[in-house]
């Protein structure tokens, strides 16, 4: 608050309430909410003076009055008075729900806080929160939450009728929330649990897939709340087992089976059905399946021993998920060492759950009650979590910048041309598929570590202590801009972006290289950013290339950037994540990628300050906003650190000696007006203690991360090198995957692709080609040809070659043979191909138009099995079973060219000593002390490899493709001459592999297949239907039927020749005569 409210000021404020307009009353009430009454009597008096404001027509005044009353009710000691005052708040709150939807939403968010604090206020008003058919979805969702908070045994039947009706609406997400609300009511009200379960069972009978799955999820919670009470419904749940396709529903069903395995006769069969797809399931399902199988084994050890061994093997030997692997090892150790302990741990009594998922902590709730009618009460977050401080003048200047964007863009264009790229004016904002609603799930991948520190920044994959090699002291060098792959060819549908956010000539820019790996030229792209912590936006919406970017070409562009308050996302914790949409204006494709902002790129040149200003601001910031951490400065002094930080607009202010140490002070200001003050204490240890102070403490972690990055060691050539520097520069120092070497064929599903994309790529071989196949699902009635290669399925229509499909084997989830209805063959057996690609599921149905031909089924299934069992050729493998007795288990056609012992893996600060293999297919490393600490990197997954400096000296640094996880791995090889020899050999083998890739999928048929483009005439063998010729007679059958009355059955007799009973034969005939054809 800007002033202190005394008793005199209090009375003046209360008197002013009647004299102010509505917005004046809001400010007065907000000021009163910050006052602390001396006793109950004073609190009651203030509430009585504020209560008339509850009848105000302005909803802001009403909510501000509610805030004052809610705050001061804590001081009222008389229970009757408290109840009386509470009842007065109900009518005005109910009235707010008759306003516009936006006001309703704000009111509901505030009411949610109120009923958490005092549910009795609206306990009798639950009907007003029932959803109307025309309520917006965001209003309905909030009403659901409040209904759950107000539900009681007295109104549960009415509420269940409402929820049941909501479950029949068309909005899927609202239906899911409604079904889940029924389960939460059951957990909340024990006496009403049975009624809730009955409603859920009725909804399951509707057989609507998403309703059934949501019902199973909530029934699992009910079973946890009330164990051993409602097991009778398990049979009904098991009837819907085959329809489950969502991970949470599968995991819930598996939990139920495991928990009640002793009461389910075929529990082992049910779990076995999930086991078939174990490798393709999500981690959530795999973990639950592992636990459920162990539970089943403990309850039925004699029947399920083989199953538990199978799942433990999959979890510990075949999985890359560390959580799953660790849990598997724990279970395995428990079961083998102490079964009684395993029984006590796994089958222990579960803690009782309660419906407090969306409840706030009491301390946070009290603070938010004091923020009613503010943005904090809508977000349900404290202001410190999302407020970016800005002065009025700065905001006014920023708005003026936005209003005069055309002038700014002209200036930005001239700057851009000075940087060597074409200057183009903005063509106005382009909305790329509503970026405001974009959700990409999960944080952006960590930016590739600077070349400086192969051990400090590389991903720690293997862990484990090991003695490090002798470190090499590194010198100075400022932070260099290092471009990274922002969007690969798979994400960008042929458009690759490599760039970095940086500052140049006092401007915030995106320095980016555009590379066209598609088959068509690109004239321009549009770019749009989603809301982010710092509101990063491009100053021009369209990037026009100097000339259309031809396939295979690369062009550099400088995109001027800025920050905008309108694009600040205050609803999430501060982070550096940027979500970007790119539109290819030539093809119309819109693609998305995520990246991370280099925070130093928005450090402004206005961050410096005089020492007196620094001291004043330092003292004005509360101690609670201090953040302490340490930095590794590599023995640098104040002057060296100041010079280095100054390059990134971290400004030196002053220094002073204290107790033999030097203390230096620095200041930073971001483009979003976040001001940070640093105190660095230097000693002779090489580690510097840092105290960071800023008003917005939520940004402390990001500023710490940025300071660590700015002071990280930069790569230099080791002083121990015995190679001549000129010779070093002449040697090839990088391996990079070429555009044509990037394999997409087995990892993507494409529709109606170009003729060039239908051609086989290097290393892709044709296994079989079938001329008469119908795409029954997508092009029913259209005859086409199907190619089966070692990487994908290709189907093309005979009517139009442009109507085609390319289905990569990596996208296939299952192959099944079922009956389908074909326009060309009627009801017949067809191949169902279930796939998943780019978060979408596709089902393809292929019908062979050749009767009695099994090739469609047998060949595809056999080739797919071969593909699934040869993943080591194509996929990065961590901690795999690839080493046996310190020797590499070779793949077919694999040859080892180099086996080098004593190679350090620098993926952790300590490093791990191991053995390095270079083959014609991949690179393999394993730790000498633990063979299961290993990595296998196929050449096709190497994005780049180069020799870089590190604190351990020159190292081989390998960056893997985004598809394999985007790992960065460093290896130290001694002596340095051997490192360069090894790198040269890798470069040669990588080049050979790129020319003739080995994918490992081998399958041959006796008949040589014909390429798709040659399949214009009907095939002679399998594609010709063989019709039986009945013109020739069979004498045996003629005599057989002529010998007796056809209406009279012959008595059966046992035939020794056939081993079964047949009708007795006429005289003179033998069994062999029946098969004789004239």
C-alpha cells in the first residue's frame, strides 16, 4: 500500500464510500481490504458500512465489497454474527451469474475461492450453478468445479441427474469432466458412492468410447477410496477391455485387474492381452502393467511365473525408460531375495485418497481471498508468479512503438540490409491456426550446449562415478553466437531452420538460416510466436527470400524481434520456452516447433546505473527477494569477468575489497523492464558466490541459468596439442548429415505425394509388388498397386498416380486380418493397418482383388516383423544388451573397423572411462566397469559430429537427430593425433554409409517384384484368378452318384486309409478312385 491507514483515515475512507463514483468505490474498498481491524467490534462495524455495496450494479464494486467482508470475517468472534453476515453475500454472488459470460467467468473463479474458504455461504444455492445449454464451455467448466464443492448427501441425487445429462452433450471435453465429476462426488460422499457408481455403469452401457474410458478412470479412484466394496462391477468393466485406447484408461483398468486379481478368474489372460503391445505403450501403462503383473504373481505364484519373468525382462533389458527399468530391478530383487518383503511392499494397504486435487493450500487461499476481484483471483496464482513490473511511461512508449510499427519496420529493414540480408517491410500480422490456443505439450528441448564445455553442458546419460582425466586450463573468450537446429526437415515438411536469438547493433534479432529440403521452391514464409514469459514477437510477420528458395538451397535471414506486453503469458511459471508457427506461403503448410530464448538477447543497453542509484535500489528490495548461488569463473578476476559480462549487457557498477576478497556489483535490465542486481564475491578458489536481488523473484532461476551460460568456458585448442595449427585447420573437423541422407520414408505417413517421393531412396529395396489392391478405407472401389519395401508401404491408384499413400513402418502400431466390405470384392478378408503419426491415428484397410492369394497378408507381416527386430540399425540405443564379455555383439553385415580402449565419455562432469567401437553401421561406447552403461549411435541418427575444445582438451562431440532425442555426447581420445585419425575414419565410413545406407531389413521372395511404375499390365502369376474347368468329367464321382438313390444316405463305415468314418462305397470302388480325375 502507498499509505498507512490510521483510525482517522479509516473513518474518512468509510465516509467517502458514499461520495465516490463506482470506480472510486472500488479503489476505496481495495484500500480497506489492506487494513487490519483492532478487534471484532471494529471489524463488524466496517462490514456493516461496506455491506450496502453488495447491492451495487457494478460487478467490480460487488466483488471488492465481498473481498472486504471475507477478510474481516476472520476477526468476527461471535458465531451468530458471522453466520448472519455470511448469508448477506449469497444473493449478490448469485446475481453475478446473470451477467455476460465473461463476467460470469470472473465471478465463478472468485466464487471458487469463496466456497473453498466458506462453503456454507452458497450451500443452499447449488441450483444456480447448473449449466445452461447455451453457456460457453469455459463457464460450464467452472460451474462443474463449484457444484462438486457444494454437493452434499442432501442434493446428490439432483446433482447426479444433472451430471448424467451433461454426459450426453456433444462437447467431448465437457463430457469427460462431467463423468469425472461423478467419480469425485463418490470419493467425497461415502454414503452416496453407490448411487454414483450406478450412474457410471449406466453411462458405460452407452458404449460411447470416451465415456467408457473416463468412467473406468474414475472407478479406479472409487476403488481406492472404498476398497473391497464394489468389486461386483469389475465384470462389467472387463467387457469393455478391447475398446480402451487411451493411456490413462488402460493404466486404470490394469490397476483394477492387479488389485483384485484374486477375484478375477482370468486375470492372467487379461494382463497377457496388454503384454502383447508392451513396447508400444506409454510409460504410464508400462509402469502399471509391471506392478499389476507382480501383484498377480504374489497372489498366484504357480500360474504366472512365466508372465512375471517376461515383464521383468522387458522392463529391465529392453526398455529405455529409467523409471521403468529401476522399478523392474527393485521388483526383481525383492522377489528373488525376500518374497515376504515383496508381499509386504507391493500388497501393502493403500492410503485413503480424498477429493482435494484442485484445493489450494490454506496459506495461499488466505492470500488469494485478499486478492478477490483482481487478476490473481482469476489465475488462482499469487501476483508475484506472473506480474512484470513496468512504469506508466515505459508502457506508453511501448504502445507508441506498436502504433508506429511501419516506421519501426522501415528502420529495422535498413538494419537488416546492413547485416547482409534483404530488407522487406511487414505485410501485417498473419494468424497461423490460432496461436493463442496452441498447446505443444512439454518444455522445449534443451538448447545444444556451447562448444565450450563438453562435460559441463552435455547431457548426463550414463552417470556413475569415475576418475576424470587431467583437466586442461582454458583461457578466456566471450560468448559466441552458436546456431542450433530450430526445426528439422520432418517437423518443417522439408523446411529446415537453423538459428539463434541474439543482439546485434543494439537490436534484438533472430539470425536464422532457411534450408529447403522439399521438392518445390519456397518464395516466403510467415512467422508467428505464441504468448510466452517475455512476450517475444517478430517485428515483421513475413520473411521474403531474395529469390525463391530452390530445393537444396540455403539462405540467411535476419528477423528483427521485439517484446510486447500483449504477448506475455502470465498464466505459467516463468520459462524460456518459445512456441513458434511457420507458414510456407508457397505450399500453404503450417508447421510448429519449440525453442528456447537466450535471455541475454533481451538484456538492453540501458541496464547500467550509477553506484548511488544501485545502492538505493539494492536497499529498497526486500531480503526475501534475494537469491544465492555459485558460479565457476575458472580463476578469472573481477576485470576479466566484467569484460566478459559486459559484452552481453551485464554492466559493471563498482567493486570493493572485503576481508581479503573482492566484491563486485553488476546490473541488468531486460526489454520487459525486469531489473536485476548482482553481487559477486571473488576469492582464490575459482568459485564465485553470487547474491541476486530483484523485485520479480520468480525470474531468479532464469537469470542464474543465463549467468552460468555467459561465464561458461569457451572452446579453444588444447595447449598440449602436438599437431601444427595450420595442419589442424586444414583437417576436416565436422561430419554433418546431408539433406538427402535424412530418412523420412519409414518415419512418416504421407498422402498424395509427388512422383519423386514415390521413388525408392538410397538403401531402400523393393521386396514385393502386387498389382491389384484396393485401398478400401480411403479409396473404396479404386483398384491400385501396392509396393512393399524394406522401409514402407506404397500404394498408388491405377486411375490417378497422384492418388497415393506412403506408410512408414515406424508409424505402424498393429497389423490385423479382419473382414471388410469392398466395392470390388464384397465382404472379404482384408489387412487392417493401424498407425500413429504426428499425434493422429490413421487406419488403413487393404483388400487383395486376387482371390486365394495370401501374399498381401504374409509378405507385409513378415517384412514388418523384420523391421521391428532390426531397430539397432536405425535407432539410438541407451543401456542396451549390446555388449557381452566386453565384446560388441555384431549385427548381420556389420564389421568393426576400430576398437579403441581408454576413451572417456564426457557426458558428466566426472566422465566415464570405456571402450569405443567404430563400425560400418554405427558408433558404440561402453563403460569398462559397467557394460550396461553404453550407447549405440547409428550413422543415420548422427546430426553432426565435430572436434571441439573442452576442459579436458579436444573432444569428439556428437549431436544426434531430434528423432532420437537430440542428445549431445562428448568423447575424449588420447593422444590427440589418434583423435583426428579416429575422426577421419568416422568421416569416411559415414560418407560410405550415406552413399549406400544399411537399414538391416532383409526379406526376399522367390519371384522378383516389379517396380510400381512398371505395373501397368495385369501380373501373370498371382494376379490372375484360376477358374476351375468343369467341362471334363470325373468318372469316379459320376459312378458314385449314379449308383444309388441321391435322397438316401449311405450308412457310414470306418476307413483305415483315411482314418475317419465315411459313407460306404459301391462295389468295385476304392477310396483312391474318388480322387482320380480323368
